[in-house]
């Protein structure tokens, strides 16, 4: 046993055919820890920019990126391979290859989907001059993008992709995620300060104020899930959400009570602010701050900040799935997946987690191109006067629920995860747990409507109602 996690230990022992040596352990670490990031997170985060452009175009009723295809990169490959032939023969070979029906169809769809834009953006970022402004703190300015990437990627080390695919298993993985993701705050402040630009400094201050504020409701939301599941291990939290039978989703945390559902909403809204996505993009408000903390960055360093942003979006989606939506578990028929061969089960579980993450990812993009940006005071008021009280109320509700439950019962073992105690909640307390808060919410909403009317006064003035 290497102590580097179940997946590394198993793969290293299989490669060595017995007690693993350093070479087998190194190969296992590269396959389990490095490969998922390089082959999954990096490409998806990069293609996320193209996906967002297509979604924005669909919402705004335009085509989006559809002029840059893969013809140029493919022609470059032909030039390199056939470099000893005359230019005319190279062109004829390229034209003949492109006229093949499968190739012509693939090139047509690559242009329609804007896949060539991905290559063009990469070449553009690599080709742009890396400028360090005069008067900037060079070391701080250069190091900030790398620290942002580190803060965006480290939390992935403890996220369970599948039952047998976890990079690093630790009993405090939830705390690890909160601690390592905080490095992004330091990186944005370093970028604003190191640029030597007052606009960048103001953008960095805004970013720090926003991220520090919204880390509080995120921490409270994670704390509520930890309180309910009785563990800080993200993999154990996934195992706690397993329910036997056909409808496995009935065991997910989001179905366990209205307080956990409320924590899901708090976590998602605070996650939007942590990713600085609209309507919380005040740190990069182009109309106010000339792009904010990254104003002076160009080329690859600017691309690092963009990659970190999209990686954080994927991280929020994966955490929503892990904490509230059963992680990599299937919503229907999970027990049948556990009977499959290990390689097939791992593949299907990873795809299920990816699908859940992608749904949250697309929802964040949809919101960006739908809602206008909040003012600074509105952003802070939402964090401290809305999300934090709601999270504290949910924590209180979960604590009362655990007291009403009157104890715990032995849960079910899930795969290679051992059984853990879970709240002993029969059907009647569970039903009351949903009915009482929902009725209280209905009463409060009706009382607010009776006092303030069905619409906000500003909205009535805007729509001319009552004029």
C-alpha cells in the first residue's frame, strides 16, 4: 500500500504483478492523478469558451463562431508532411483529401460548430507578446496566473470521479476543497496589485471583497451537508446518498429535506459569484473597470485566467453533483451498475458525473446571457443579508431534524465503501420535514404579497402598471 489512494494502489499492484516498486507507483500516479486533469478538465474547460459563444449566439438569435474551420490546421499538417514535394502537388493532394465525403462532412461540421475558433484562439494567445507594464511588480505580476490555475485545479484532486477513480482520498476532503480554492482570491489580488494600474488594483479589490464574502455561504452550505452526512470525506458523502431500489435518486441529499434543497440553491448562487459570472461579474465589469484585475495581461497569461475561470465553473458543477445530486451515482438503477466489470462501471460513473456537471455548467452560461449585472452594493447585500441568513436557517433546520430523528441507524454499504451511520428518519418525520417548512414559506410569501403587492414598486413603475 502506497497511501496514495485506492486507485493508485490497485493500479500500481496490477502493473507490478505484486508489491509495487517506484516505477509502477509513478505510472499509476500519472494515470490516476495527472491524466484526468490533462485529458478531461483542461480540454473541457478550453472548449467551454466555444460552447459559451454558441449558447450566447443562440440566446441572442445569431449564429456565433461559424467562420473558422479546421481547414487551416489541416493544410499546415499537409505542408509539414509533404514538405519535400512541390507546392502544386501539395495543393492537389490536399484538395483530393478534402474532397473525400467523410472529410468534407467533418470539415463542414467543424466550421458550423466553430471548432476552428478553438485552434485560432490558442494560436493567438501563444503568438501575442507577453507584456509586463512599466512600474509593475514583475514577480507578482508573472506569478499570479499560475497561482490562479493552481487554486482552480487542486480541488479536483479529492473529487470522486467514480468508485475506483479518486485521485487522493482523505477524510477532510471537503475542507481541502474550501482551503485550496481560496488560493484564487490571493491570485486575483496579486494580479491587481502587481499590474501597477489603478484600474487593475480596483478590480482586484472588488474581486477579493466579493470572493471573501461569498466563501461564507459556500462554507455554511458545505457545513450543512457535512452535518447531515456526519463526514467530511466527499467520497463517503457520495456513498451516504445511495438508496437501494430502482429510484436511486430518492437517497440524494437534495431529496432528504427542504433545508438541504435550500442549501443547494445557496451553494449554486454563491458558486456563481465565486466564478465571477454574471450577474456577479463586477470584478471584470468592462464598462466600469476596463476588464478589472486582468487589464494589463496579454497572451498566454490572460488565457490562464480564462482557463481558471472555466475550470472553476466545472468545479462548482462537480461539487453540486457530489454534495447534493448523488455524485457519480445514476438516478435510476444504481445497484445494477455496481455489478458491471470494474472498467465499465468506472467509465459509466465518470460519464454520469460529467453529465451532471455539464448541466450545471450550461445553466451558469444561460444565466450569464439572461440576467443583467448587479451593482456592488446589491452583490454584497445578497451575500450577507440573504444567502448567509438562509444558510444559517438551513443549518438550524438540519440540526432540529437530527434531534427529531432521535438517533442514527446503520446505513448500507455502497460498493467498496463501508456502511456508515445515517439519521434514523421514518416516513412520518420525513413527511413533516417537507410539509412544515413549505407551509411556512407559503405563509411568508402570501404575507409579503399582501403587504407589498404582487410586484415590486420599481417594476410596476417600469412597466407602467397603474398609470
